[in-house]
C-alpha cells in the first residue's frame, strides 16, 4: 500500500465524493452520469471523463451502485449491503457486513461466482430454513484472490490446483502448458487469470513451484504466499539502504539530550535479534524517575522514501518459529535502530515522573543519544532479582542496584494498575524445539516471569503517556483502540453466567474492572478456565484508529503504540507525530491529516490480522507435524471449544488441539447449546461442556489440512 496522503492535482474542478453523495441524497432517487454532471456543473468531455472515473471509484468502494437503467444510487437507500465474503469448505458462505453483527448467508449457488475474501454488494432475498437472512450477489466490488497457494494435481488429463486455504472452496483449473515445472503433489503458487462465474471454475497458471509438502520450511513459505506477505525488498529500497552503515553520524547528536552516562539496559528474549527499547529508573525524593528509550527509527525512515512505502505495505514484522519477515531492512532493524550494548544509538525517550503511590504525575518526550549498558534476557533478570543466583549476580553486579530500582517500581505500578482492574487471562504461548532435520521434536509453553511483566508494565506506561501527549496537542495520530464487547456477545455471556449462578457487574456497559473482579472471584473454582475462556471470547479485537475510543481490555481511556517502531508501522507514525510536536511546539504543519491517519489505520489493522493468521497457520502446521507419529496414543485433555459438529480438545502438556467429531461420541442424538457451550445426549443426558476434562485417542493427523482428529476414550 502506497502512502495515500499525497494529493492528486486535477487540471479541472471536480466535485468531491461528499458533494456527489449529498446530491444523490437530496434527489432521493438514482441519477445518471449526465444528470449528476449537469447538476454539479461539470462541463466538457474532459471534465465528464474525470467525473466518470471518480464515480466508478466510488462504485468500486461500495459508496454507490449502478442500476440496470444506468442510474447511480446510494447503497443504503436501495436496501443493499456491502461486505466481505467468508467462504466455507462445503461450498456455501457468508457475507460479513461492515458495521453489522449478523452475517448474510450465501448459498452454494451464489458462491459459484465468488471466492473467500471477495468484496461485494448483496441484497436480502429471503430467510433460509435455519432462520438466517439469505443474500444474493448484486455486484462484485473487488476480487481478493489474484495469487493462490495450493497443491497441484493432474488426473486423467485434467490439471488443477487444490487451494491450501480451505475457505477457497473451488479448485483452480490449469490449462495445458500453464503448469510450468510443477509435478503432481507439489505445492505451487497459481495466478488466477479468470475468476469464477456461474458456469465455470476459476482458471489460472502456475507462476512458482514451492516443492513437496513435507520439505523443511515449507510451512512458512506457504504461509508467506497464502497471506501475501511481502518478503522481498524492492530494488528502490535496497538502493536507499546501500549507503547505510551500523554507526551513527556524529552530526546527528548535536541537538539531542545526551544520556549516554545513564546505565540503560535492554531486556528481551533469549533469541531476540532486534532491541528497540531500553529502560532506566532512579528514586527522586519519595517518587521515581523512569526513562523508556526507544530506537529512533523516524530519524532514518522519512515519508516519501521507498523504504517508508514498503514499511507501510508490510505494516509490521511477521514472526514465525525460526524465521522473521521484518518490516525494515536488516541494516536498520538489527543495526542502526537496534539498541545493541556499548554502542551509541539515537533514541526517542519518554521520561515519567511517578509518585510513591505509583501514579504518573508528569511525562516528557525528548530526542536523545544513549549507550545501552547491557543486553539482558528475561531469564537472567529473573535469576538476578527473583532467584538471587550468586553467579549471575556477580557477572552483572554493576547493574544490580538499577535493576532493583526497576523491580521496585514495577511492583508499585502493577499494584496501582491492579486497583483499576487488570485483566490477567492465563493464555499459553506454545514454543517449538527442532531436531537436526528441522522437524519438531517437542512443544512446550513459554513461561512468563516477573522480568517479562516488568518490561510490559513500563511499555504500557510509555504507551499511555504517548497517547495522552498526542491528545493534549490535538495532532492527527494513530491510537490502539479496544471497544466494549458488542451487545449480542454480552447477552450470551450474561445468559451463560446466569446458568452458573454468576453475575458480571456493569450490566450492558461493563468495565475491565467488572471482568477482573469476576476472574478474581472464580480463580479457585474447578471451572475457572471455562469461565475465563468464555469471558475472553466475549471481547472484541483491538484495532488501530485515528479516533481515540479507549482501550477496554487494559482499562485505559487513551492508548497508543509507541515502543516498537522497528516492527510496527503505527509506532513509527506515533514517533513522527511526537517528533513534530517536540520540534515545532505544536501540531501546525504536520504532514498528515486525520483522513490520512484513517487510511493508514485501516491498512495497519489488516496487516496486523494478516500476520496473526499467518503465524497461527504455521504453528498449527508444526503441531500436526509433531503429532504425525502419535496416532493411536492416548492423552488427557480439556474441552476447549464446542460446536454443533463436535468438540475441540486441548491435550495436557503439549498444547495441541484436535477435534472429536460428533460421530466419534457414544451413540446418541446430541443437541448443541451455544449459550451453555455444551453438547447434550438426548437418550443418556450426557453433557460435554467447555472446560470438561476428557481422555482421547489420536485417530488421524492431516498435515495438508492442518487437522487432528481424536476419538473419545470412555
């Protein structure tokens, strides 16, 4: 995605989109291009051609629609809905309507012309036999799938590709001579040359052969291409970074605050390669002074550079086991913008004055130059502060007083935040060990200690200060927002809790503290994990926005991402806004508008989800690879999800999830209760409920489908 804050200069005067929409609203009926041009004073062939292009762009964006009589009308006035198609492997689908909680059902017949991810306009044509609103496609706004990853097969003279993404329900036909060097069974990338219609399947040509499905590293290669994650640097970017070295320019230090004498330290994971944050704190009277120094990426990456366009296109770094697809070239991410120890680095610093109750009284931002005293890891810090390991403490004895200051301040801040309601869901992050052949040899859970929480607490404090600073100065910016759970989710949650004799405070507008109070209340119950899971699933996803709408989950009225500009584009944008305020003493003259921020926020929210989905795909692949040799083995586990077709079970100790299909349960007719998250046998009355403990046997593992099937062991 290119930076779209650059304005286009027209030689003629054109009405803005807003004016066209206002005119159509006033007309109260569709109007032709000619009528629109006459009404809005657009003369001449050149002007009408430009107006036609603008109206067609509005049509592509779903703002207006063309009817059969050549009239353009407002979508919402014609009882039409725009949204994104969600495909199902069985051939039917749904339309996720923007701004609506309920989806439209799309029959298999409607889906013949569509693929997962397509953006369309649809109308409601009735109610299906399950009581769902059923839709019919009116117009395709945008096709989502140009390149598709899948397995190539040739059977009885017919060549086709089976998409890896099972939501793309149609195979792609490959004409003769379009198969390249692919062999049957290989994973390939196919370019769709003809999208599906009511009569024919999609048609394409193979543009890249990835190889056999069991090859080492194939999971990551497939995920990168399936999710269209940019992984190659354009020539323009390589040319821009060719002159960089890993040393800062002495001239860049001149107007910066010099904090090289302060023993700031970085604290990261054992295998971290980029270090974008460093911390230091000292006591001041009865309170504290905390410095959170962040790598100054905005000093090197400027608007208009090819590097900036590519960073926006990527949106964020994408992390896989054993591999990272970075947002910025390595000379920056691991070099100039990495706060490596004993080396001078440019930084943007958040300075916080904190009182003895743990409340931030003042914040200040400044451009600085620093020198990290040590590169520490979470485990080393835990050994020093918690385990009091004599050997490790001797090695880092110069740092110990400062680390103890950090630890004391962390406990104070955490206590203060806890009084507002800290949501502490006990999520598990799986980690993988690989053998010499790069096959998964074991799976274990990442253990978080107080060193992890210490850094998290300081990053939260800096992010809050950044958001407040941006709001105070009324500058266009990006915020990380997390809205209150939607009403339907809350209804279902209240019904579920009511069955269990529990109550979530706050009624229709609960707060994070209400959630936290309930988590604390049930923490010693046997079904605590079940209740926590349902609470978590009731919440919305966090997104980026140019509007500050607060962060429900963290209980902050304002929150922004400031602390990771190496790996997140929104953080880089926040840095640019803060730098502008520091240098210009106000927001006047800032290069971005709120409209620009809206566009960037939407892009970054999409790339954030894209990275999460790609990472999840690879993790599931590795779990299946690990379980391939475990068919027939019996495990104990917990029911982690319940659906109308069965239940998902997470195995103890190895954090692998599989499906017990409803047909693999003891013979009975089972009824699904979505409110109670359970399946109940009609004859036996046997309940299988979210959070129940069960014993299962591994029956089938499909690496290709990334699925694991279990059978219940009574």
